[in-house]
C-alpha cells in the first residue's frame, strides 16, 4: 500500500468563490427566474388575464385624468390672452396719440404685446359681430372709444398685474382700465383641483392594485406549499423561495401597465378627431395631446413597482408560516 505523503490533503477540500463569480451566479439566477415566471404566465394567459385587466383599468383612470389635465393646461396657456388689460382712451385722443401710447406701453417690462384699435375700427368690428348693422346706422356719432389691448406675459404674478394696471391708468389720455382675470383664475383653480384629484384617485387605485396582485400571489403560494417546503428542506433560503413570486408580481404590473397605455392611446385616437372638428368650429387651433412619453414611462414604472410591492407584501405574510 502506497504511503501517504505528509501534509497531503485528506477528505473534501474547500474552495473559496470570488465576489465576481457570486454576483454572476446571482444575476444568472435572477435572469432565469424572470424568464421562467414570464413563460409560465404566457403559457396560461387566461389565468392571469383578469389580474392584468384589473391593473390596466386601475391605471387607466388616473392616466386619463393626467392626460385631461395636460390638455387643460394647454387651454389655459392658449386663453391667457383673455386676461389682457383693456385701456379705453378719451374721446379727445386722436389716432396718432393712441398709437404712440400703444408703442410706449409695449416697451414696458411687464408687457408682452399691445394692439391699438381706433374708434372707427372698433365700430366696424362691433357692427360685424353684433348683427346690429341697421340699428347702428341710425346713430349720429360713433359712441365707441379707441382702445389699447395690453397683454401681460404668461406666468406674471397678480401683484405685478395690479401695479401694471395702476401705471396704465395714470396716463393722461386713458379714461378707464378694465381687467378681467376672474375666469382665468377659476380655470387655474380647476387645474389645481384636478391635480389633487389625480393624487387621491391614484393612491386609492394603487392600493387596489396592491390588494389584487397580493391576493393573486397568495393563491400561487397556496398552490405551491409542498414545493416550498421541499425547497426549504434542502437548504433553500426565504430569498430564494421568494424570488419567483416577486418576479410574478413584477410581470403582472408590467403587462398591466402596457395594457393601460394601449387603452389610453385608443381613447386618444377615438377622441382626437371629434375634438379637432369642434376646435375648428370655434376657430381654435387646439389639438388633443396624447399621453407624453415621460408620463407613459412613469405609468409603466409605477405599475411594475406596485406589482412588485403587492407580491412582496403577500409573500412576507405567508412565507414564514410555511415550514418543513
């Protein structure tokens, strides 16, 4: 029998795995689990379709409100000119004085643009738009004064507008100043209310997504109790057992988010034509905007995070109760 050399290793030997190899194995297992869970869902889509549709509808509602709010903000920018300041000039002012004052006001810092309308043009516009041509022909003189329309820049503060009104009213040939910002302020208040409504509705529907995905994952856990116990018996950790269910929740969220984006795009296609026709009837260049790319990405990421959180919540509740 051959002699054993002194110092020779006996029995099993240990081998230290490097950090890079550990990370590679961890990443490979994550990739394998992600693909396997997706293949299982797609192999039997009827079972997952209800969860996908619930997630999609829950995301479509705040997404539709978001898209509506974006278009209302577009309207507020287009109709900001309705908050312009109207200067009524005294009857003694002639056209040259009115045009000179209009140019002077246009050079101010808090003024975006001005438009001078003399008395004759004002009467012609009123005659054309009012439908009272015959009644106006009986008037001996033109009762309308010359006006200067002053449009402040977008986003100007109310205090600056008040100061501008006081400055414009101090000019000698200005009889009166009219400023009507009430309906613009109401529109801005509606936009603020819409933002708050989106947050409240989004939180409530997010809770609904968490509950739906969590309940679906709970049923999947209940169907694999024996498999989980065997995995734990052979040394599988809770993280190892938890991983497939977390990816299942992630796929529920992602597919549901994609379906929600498709629903929103379909709604935009169905409504953009009638909205364009209505805008043309009112002589407006308004166009219904779809959900922006940034908003769509936020929608998808939110859906994935909610699906993952719902799965985590369900697994954390039930996994510790399953012991070998």
